[in-house]
């Protein structure tokens, strides 16, 4: 049985831009958050390409160019990355097409393509109502309706059940058609059916599922084609099979094929005895087939009437698009005005969340002060908000349930279609054209992390050799690829966040071991995540090295290409771990058993945290995990954050199905007054290096200019700055995750020259995009504060020229 929250339909009631006219027989695909619609008919066949941005809730008409195809309806429409293929369809009444067009959506460029005909047999004839499905580098064409008459005004329909395979070239263009030899009984001829392709994770071969359609009468049969063996079969299913239908939609999310709408038999008709004579009508019934278990589940039956307009009204010939785990439905026809003999088309746009959202990435620190955190996490597609929670070892009093001292905090339901892009890390771009990834400080606490050792930095005499019991630096690094999207920009900015503590810390014997190693940073749109424990001493002499051993974990999700940027500013400070750190009482509960308190529900993926809400007595949580209702925070008391205190954070996403699972736990510590913050606004002058056999060659370059701005919170006079460069060593070649740093500057100036000789020895870090790594830190009377790490981007692969 499906969860009741699955039926929480949402109608998009407000949007901007040129809304396309209502229609049916159109097709739609998704490219990331964009729903792209083409064709269809209503008082003429539409030839425009419309795009709907599901994040900004905006319609727009891209300026297409090239071999623009004529308008068509009931055509084939598939998406391969950022290219779209259109095949066939009705171009005018009684006249069908068998032409193939390609759209490069990254440039909105149309191109007519001419595939080679099959080695034996004829190419596909002109048709409409066929299925056109993509898997890998091949499209699969099945069935449709042809016109046997050469006279378009004298339509002689012929239902088809032929099957073609179209091989695609990588990126652009096609190879040609082929006619695979199939085994088993072939499905009966049909049109206006659906076909989807699904492959079980880690096992099985891809299979194409054909459902329903029209062949004089509507059909309710399900067929399966194994694309490896090319064997047709009729799988035995369980559950209630949906009514016979055509002009419906089928969408795959996870292991489920969702069937919505279409033409079905009229109530009370016996379709078994008179399939050709019974009346037909549109439906809003909604079912899914579990493709792993072959079991049908009815979510909205055909007999359920909707008197509150809480879901889409009956329709056929509509379009459906899956974006993440959300289904969007737009337009379609809902019947005929018989007196006028004209079609009635819907103009509405709906969406439905099919499951709770996945867990977001770990909470990441942008900036810490003595009594607040500025935090962020990676965006989760198609969500309505985020629930942020924290807990701490610091004792606090539970609030009585009748407390009313706090003002309202985002006490409304979020509309995801009103949220735009949200800049999470302050940034600016200068005229300098060098590409950098700037690190914002990540003050992950050493407390409760027995795997992270901490360091003391002495400006007195230090040995050049690295002793086994040398002091350590605490470092936590996380790569974030952030999209800076909006109507006027398409730039993508790479941001790397880091914490490097260069001072003395609390003795290791005082460290609790209650937090597991699961605190390694993981993000959804992240290139790389790594936690670093330092193992070495910092010295002024360039001949002495600092070794940083890092543990890496890579997220395999697709990242968007980054454009070249000249400067990214990120202001961040973290609690430098000092012997002056106050020892707060530790709760007797383990970390996993401590009560989690709500910080609030946030529309976007950043939060400025200075307070949290206290739980009423006897309550384990004030959040209703089963749905997305916002708690009434006005009835709860708040508690301020305390200096020098560790706080654990987690975040969960919210959609129409409720609150999803929480992220992994992150731990940060508020600052103690007195230590300097991290330097900011790092700039690097442009050079043009080339990779040659994994070595870097600087042509006619004497060095680079590295500059920065003082910490925004110096906490006194800055006595000196130190800059470090990650260098190549045999140790790194054996263990690429272990970085070795050399101090290249120490002084009062906020800039230095990095010589060509130093750069020639630079380590190129390939844990994400190739980059040279610098670290810069400031020192005041109390000692060194946290460092800013900069990854100077060097290109997208090892051998390509650098830009």
C-alpha cells in the first residue's frame, strides 16, 4: 500500500513568463530542473519550444536556431544528456512524419539528422502515436499509427507493431536504423500506448515495458522486451490492473512505473462483450507497477470523485515529467463539447511528490563567531524546505509547553516555486582571471574525534625532522560545487571549505570517543569530501616540511562544469582549540541519545544560527516527522548559543510526503574571544601552465602573486601571516590523500610572491578537479587562528591544456 501522503497533490498557482497555450498530444522531457515541452495541438499544431523552470517557477521561450522542425503532435521525444531527439508525429491533419531532428539544448540549436537506413528492410514509415524510448546510446521505436492513403484528406489508418533500433553517436548525431530480430510473441499493433525502460540495480538486463494503447479499442495489456536477448514476453502481474486506456502517461521513478490519466471505458460499460461499441471518457485514475515485483498498486481509483479540486481533473494527451522523485503534469484534454464538436483542454500545472526526499549533505560551516554559526548544506531538488536541528553537551532546561516568549520563525508552508537561487557563501569577482577554489573555514571540532589529532605551533626552535610524537594540525576539508544560477548568469563556482588550526589544543586524554567516524563530510553535489588529521610540525625554514594525512571520500554524483572565475571570497572563522577552552559539563547520554532541538525550518539551504528552541517537558521532538507541517515556534522558548561550546548539527529536507531522513552529523564549536579569524579574499595572478606527463611547466613565468585581506575578526593586532604550499614528495605519490606542505612565506604583509621554482615543486591535487593547494593563516598575541585554504584550479584532466 502506498503512503497516504503520496496523494498530496500540489497545483502550481502562480508563475511568470509566457505560459504556453493549452494543448494535447505534446511531449515533455526534463534536463535537471527544466521541463522542456514541444508540439501538441489545439486550434492548430504548436511549433514552439517552451521551457518551465521548476525552481524559479518561470516559463520562457528560448531563442532557438538552426533547422527548426515544423510543429508536430503525438511524436517521439527523448532526452540524452542535454540533447533532445524528435521523431515523427502528425504535422498536419492526415499527414504524418518520419523525420528526425536533434536539439542541442545547451545552445538551443536544432539540426535535422538523417540516419542510415537498415541494412535489410525499409526505414520507419511516417507515423504518430508511437513510443520512442532511450537507453544507453540507442533509441527504441515501437508501433504507432500510419496513414495508408496518399491523400491526407482521406485517412486510412493502419496500426503498427514494428520495432526499430536507432544507434546514436556520442554527443551529437546518429548512426542509423536497424531492425532487431526478436523472439517470442510480438505485441499486437497499437498507437497511443506507453513504453518505458527499466533495469534493476546491480543485476538484470534492461527491459522495455509497453502498456495499453489503442487498436480500434483501448488495451490494458502489459508487455516486456528484454533488450539483451530481444525476447518478448507478457509478465504475470499481481494486484488490480488499471482499466484499458490510451493517451495516458507512464513515468519511471525508482522501481515504479506510474500510470496517470488517459481515455478509459465509460462507467457501466462491459468492455469484454462490446469493446468497439462502448463509450470512452477521460480519467484521473493513478496507479503504479512495481517493476521488481510486477505488482500493481492503485493510488487513485477511477471511481473516486474529486469534489474539492485537490488533484488534477480527468485528462488525456497530457505530458508527465519526473524531476527527482517529483512528477509534474501539464495540460491535456478532458473531453469534448459535443454541441460544438470541439476539444476542451486543461491549462493547469500540477506536481506530486512520490516519496520523501533523500537526506541532504552534512551541514557545512561558513562562519563561526562566539555565539553564532553561519551554516549551509547542499540543495536537494524539488523540496519545500529544510528542518535544521542541533544538540550539545551543554546542559539546558527543558521548557514548559505553555511557554510563549519566542517570536514566530518562518511559521508558514514553503512554496518551492517561489524560491530562487540562494547564494550561500559571500563572493565577488575581480578582474583577475586566475581560477581558484577558495576555502571557507570548516571549524569541525576535535572534541569527540579520536581520529583527528591536534597541533601546537611554536615560533621558537623546531627540529627539521618530523618526529613521531610531533604536534599536529587539525584540518577538515570539503569540496563544494555550488551553482550560481539566475536569469542573468550561468556561471558555476567551485568552493572548497577548510579548517586548519595552527595552535595548541586540549590534551588528547580529554577527548571523548562517543562520536563515530561517520562525521566524514558527504554532499550530494559535491566533487570531493575529505577529513584531514595533521601529522607534523610547522616551521619557517622552507627545507622543513609539514605533513598532512587526509582521508577522502568521493561522491559519484554528476557535477556541472565550472566556468573560470578570478576570485571567490569566503569569510570564515572557527573555534581555535586552545588550552583556554572551557570545559563544559558533558551530558551522560551518548551522542546518538541526546535530545535534538529544532533550530527552525528554512526555505533555502543556509541558516544563521544563534538560538535554538527548547523542547517541552516530556517531548522527544517538536517536529512532526510524518508530514511537513511547521511547528508553532511561538509557543516555545529559545536558548542562545554559548562561546567555546561544541554543537552537533543535522538537517532533513521536506516535501509533500513529509520530512525525509536526516543528514550525517556535523560538529562545530563556537569561538573563544581573542584568536584571529581566517584571512579572506585570496587572489592569485594568472599564469598559463600546461600538464605534461603529469608535470607542470610554467612558460615565461617568474612566479605568481598571492594576496589576501586581513581577517574580518582579528581580535587584536596581527603579528604575522604564514602561507603554505602543498608540494610533491614520494610520500604523496605512494599515498595521494596525504598532503605535505611547505611554508613559503611568513611576515606582516598581506601578499607574497610564489616563485617559479616553488611552483615547479607544487603537488597537483587530483582528488577533485586538478588544483594547486595553498593555506594562509594569521597570528595575534594569543597565537595562530584557523587557516584559509585555496585550491588554484589547473584544468579538468591531467593532460589537457589549462585555461
